[in-house]
């Protein structure tokens, strides 16, 4: 399969794509990956030893995941997103790619994303998901209520895609979940300096979790469903 066919911006025009500009600009799209790539992407996804998001390293991944990351971070895909969300020339901004294979219950608290981000995209890759709302992405109308949804929640299943413009009210999060939740995240950042800073922090986090992963798991085990954090 050629790289362009792996993630084609024209799929964003499916009739079931949900694009909204209020209360903040976001897009939710389904079926963004071809079925025939499913097995390769499952095989090639990195097998991190601990939970959370880690900076993209091509050596962690197989060829299909590396090809997908290349498409996600391409200028033409950024342009397609920017056109739909009213972000001028999104492709001009540096990208930070992070990947997650599994989560602890402390993850997913309500937040907006940091001001260093222009926009954030999430592409999910789980083949199956339990019959639960736990771990499902929610765009929210406030920072203190996980049930104040402004759109239907999104299960993190293969080919599901969400992107939003970072705003002071771009609240999002999910209910506590522990287990496998595969996702590739692309953040368009305000500067290369911010990319370097976040990459360094992510690498430190990965090293810390290798040593203290069990502690990380225990810290969030009892977090409140409406927990939030400021960026």
C-alpha cells in the first residue's frame, strides 16, 4: 500500500464526520484507516514497557506505523485539518508525535492542552473495545464535569480520529481506564523550542516509568471521575 492511501485527507469528507466550531473548533471522523492495513499496524505498534504517552522514535516502530506517522505529520494532511477548523496554514508549525499503548487510571483527567499547542490530533488503533464508556474520548463544556459532553464520546477503535484547536475552553478527557489503548497523537506546536522541551520531558518520563512503573500505577488508582488539571 502506498503511503498516501494509508491516510487520505479525502476520508475526512465522509458524511458521518462531525465538524464544529463551538464551543471550540473540533472534528470527529470515523473510518480513517483502510481495513487492509489493520494487521500491519497492530504488528508494528511499539511495545512500551509502561503506560502513558512517549515521544515518537522510529526505532520503536515497524514500517507501517512509521509510514502512518509520516502521513499524520505531513503538510498536506495538516492543511486539510486546518481548512476544516479555521486554522490558517497549520502545516507551518512544528509537530510533536507521541504514542501510547496503554494507560493507568490516573490518565485522562479533564484539561485543555498547554498554550504551546496550536492543535492536537488523536488517531486510535484498538481492534476491540469493551462495552464501557471508560477510556472513551469526551469533548466537554466545562473543566469540572466529565458528563458535560458537547458531542458523543469517541471509542478508541481502529481508524477513529479526533482533532481540535487548542483554546482556553478546549476541555477534554475520559473516564478512568486501565489497559491497552493504542493511539498516535500529533500536536502542532508554537515553536521548535517547545518541541525540544516537550521531547526532553517525554524521554525523562519514559525513563522514570521504567524504574517506577508500579508507583505510577498506584498513584492514580483512585482518582475522581471529574478530576482535572491545568496545563
